[in-house]
């Protein structure tokens, strides 16, 4: 991925990347990572939630840049079929002509329908491995599984292959 690309992140990838210990590497993958304020609230308003503190630290240290959606009408329309965070991430990505970092199937389908270019948590994992930022992709996948994440076996196999493991 060209590091001149900007991306807007949804909550689930932020939590997954934090869980895998690679959230801090996003600036090596993208020129700027935006987070809608709605998504940040989902992730870090309750600091006892999984990875809330890590996500707030990423904001405080300038890894993540918080921004409000200006098209609140479009966001409201999308929130009829998606959660508010996904709707906000899709709208902000459209406003910024950015990629979107989103993992949930329904959100991905709508983002694609809206003409957005998509990336997911596993993409970031593979890119971190390729750039030598982490030693093992499989170890990071294990961290997710230990936290109860479901990952399709074919996805895990593809990620392992792309990571050269």
C-alpha cells in the first residue's frame, strides 16, 4: 500500500489491531488515519472496554486523528441498517475520498456499494509482516483467537500464506 493513502477506521478494526499489538504501526501503512468521533466514543468512552486505553493513547499520540462527519443526514440514513460507528466511518471516508478500514460483512458490503475502497484488519497484519514491523502474523492471529475473535479457517490460511508462514 502506498503510504500516501488516507484511511478512515471503524471500531472493530481498531480493537482488533490493538489486540494484536499493531495499532501503533498504522502510520507505516497509511499517511493519515482518521477516526470519526462517533467511533472513538464507541471505543474509548468506557476505558474498561477491551483495548479502550490503547485506542485513546493512539489518539493522544497522533496515530489516530479524530474528525466529525459533516453529512449527518447521510450518516443517519446509513445508521438505519448499520451501527452508528460504521455509518459514521463510511460517511467520513466518502467525505475525505479515503479508504475505509472495516471488518464487518454488512458494513463492507455497504461501503463497497458506496464506492469506497476497503481494507481490513488482516490486510494491516499482512502489511506489518511484509514490512518487518512484526516477527509473526500467526502469533498475532492467536492473540485474536484467545480473545474470542472468530476467524474463518480459509482467511487464516490466506493470511499465513501472505505472511510467508
